[in-house]
């Protein structure tokens, strides 16, 4: 009898908007272990109120400790890890000096460069959006570089290159710097059509001192784990380190969305709705982004429903009187007591939410998630609407939470309708991310969309995609596209309740009508 083939295991690092996540597991199936640490952000001295940074040195220490936690929880020996990969948030960047040392670490929500972004958008000679599929200018790396040139010349004077957060982490692990091409496109550093570095933009935007690294496809082995880094992590030297695509595109792979016109929804802190295309497809109104898939010869057209998980955590913390730091994903024990978290509340109220019939509470939620027009992002009027006087039908916490989840589903439908307007009905729809851990949300979404949806039950969609990219990149199995086919078979299928779908049809029409009315009010 032939000996059983040993299962290979991989380690995926994901630098998210709210936390650092490390997953350990095989190329397919659920991860063996997940560990998380919050990202520590701060407002820089002398910067505008909209400026947000992270300390790269502190971030590296947290990455190291999170890796150790995940490895310990997995029960694997260090020699069992066959590859490491890194993904990160869309527009998060790091500025590097000549020696590759980080000078600034900025998340996607660092909005210090509003005026510089507007200058980029008004430049009739250089159309960044047309070249990279992304905008407005304030969200690009170029705007922040221009801000540093004008407001922090000491930092800009030492800056020689810029890259995504994941690229910088790979540099720290291996000593080698490349930009993963689909991630480079997200911050305006890569050309959407070819994936090559957008090097011509630096001199065109009067940033000629900046040079861009070469790009590489997702799944590329950039280098091997350095000796000193391996010692800090307790891992063997020489483990291959792989460049992975952005968090949302990695999530697409985790959902198995790889055929043209397949739709993947990654709903976590925010919700991205991406449609796979066989060529770059542009929204002439610039409401949606055009990006690259992690699979060769595939692109994506992306709509965004805005902050969903962030809004839900805030709402539950408010309704249940939790402290501001209660958004951690696991209970914390202190002095022998357990601190309640929003994750605990989500689990506790899930069944109660599911028992409420659509529209039964009479509450309409307008808490932000909707169709986000990327070229016209701004403040909007929102809130909760319910029948008055209150004594007639007092709204309770469960009803408000249900209304919020319906709001999220309506916002997703709004995005999918926009995507359908370009290419017709979707081939398939799949969803993953932290929001699907709320089981009531799955059935609500199926009812609102009135079609079958595939669900990645664990919610760890980005990690699933990253683990498959690492396996493909290290040559231990199928290609990235073939792994997508396998991932699609792992989804659970949710069918809509026909009666609920009919109610949601009229509720959605009314929600859209009220949303338009609220949009006419000045904030």
C-alpha cells in the first residue's frame, strides 16, 4: 500500500484595516488556526485631523507575535510550514528610504492629502484613473507623496520608493522588494491593463525623485525567509515567501470566483462587490473601480457598499452599552471576569434576528452602506426611521439590528444592479467575510437578491484565497485558477425564501425612494 501523501501547510499574513490576521492551514479547506492583533494607529504630530499612520516597527512586532500565536494554536511544528504569503488592504502604503527602511506607514483611511488629490484630479494632462482604473486622486499613493513633498520635506527628501503594505512586509521577511501587480493597481502604482509599474506618473506629477519597484503576478515567490527573521519567528530559514493579491481579490479566489461574470462579495469591515471580467471594463462615470484579478487574464469591476462590519460593530456596541474597544473577536479575561465583545453579542442575538419576519419591525435603516460613488465620496444624511408615536410599536434592539442587516443587503443589491448594467445578469454570486458569520444575514441577503448565493461559511475568505495562492506559488499543487475551481466546491448554497423575496422586493423599492429623499438633505 502506497504511503499517504503528507499534507502541506502554509502561513498567510493579512494586514487589514482594523487588525493583523495570520492564518495557518492547507491549500484548500478551512484554516487550522487564525490569530488576530489590532493595528495601532495614531495621528501624527503636525498633520491634519484626517491624517492616520501606523508605526512600522510596532506593526512588525505585532506581526511576529501574531504568527507565533497562530502557529501555537495550529499544533504544527515549524518544519511543517511550506510557504508564507502576505496580503493587505487596498490603498495602504509604505514609504521607504534608499536602504529600504520604512519612513511612513499609512492605511487606506489616511486622508491627509485631500487638496493634493483634488490637484491630481484636475490635472488635464495626466489621467491617473484612466491608467490605473482607480481614483479619486486622494486615494492614490501619489497624493500622499505630494503631501509629504509639500508638508514634510524631511521625510520626502529621504523617500526613494513606495509600495503596498504587503510588499513591505515581504521585504522585511526576505530582503527582496517587488510590487504584487494587482495590489499595485489599487493605490495607483500599477497600470491596470498590463500590471506594469506606473513609472511615468512620477515625473508627470512632479515626483521625479520617486522610483517604483518592478511588479510581479500573484503567486510569485519573491524570496526566502531571512535567517534573522526566521529566528524571531521560530521558523526554519529559507521558507519561500509569496506575493499575494489584495485582500478583496484574494477573497475572490477564496470564493472560487474566476469565470467571467461571476460575482464575489467580500463583506467584512467594508463590503466590496466585484464582478470578474475577461478584459478591463471601465465605468465612464468613475463610480466603480477597474482592477486586476489574481488570476492571469482576468480583471474585476468593483462596486463598494461602504462600511458594513464597522457599522454593525458600532451599532451593537451602542445598543448593548459596550465600551469603544469591544470590537475584538474573542473575549478578554481580566481579574477573573470575561469582557463581553460585539462578537459575543452577534452570536447571542443571531437566532432572535432570524425569527423576525421581513418588515415586521417597521424600521428602516440608513446607516451608510449603499452604493458608494467612488468619484463623489462625501458626507450623507442617514439614520433610522420607525413609526411614531413610540408607544404604538416601540423599536427594540433586535429589530434595529435586523433593520441594519437589511440595510446592508439592500446596499449590496444596489451595487450588483450597477454591475449588471454593464454585463447583464451575473453568472453566479458568492459571499464571504466576517459579516457571513451572522447567519441571519445570509438568509436576508438571499431573500433580497432573490437568487441562490454561495457562502464561505468560515468567513475567512481572504485567508482562504491567500493560502491557495501560496500553495500555487510554491509549486505544491494546481495553478491559482485551478484552486479557484476547488474553492467554489467548498461553498454552502443558500436559496431565497419565496415569500420573503416578495416582501423584500417592495421593501427595497421603498428603501431606495427614502434614500434618495435623505440624499436631498444637507448634512
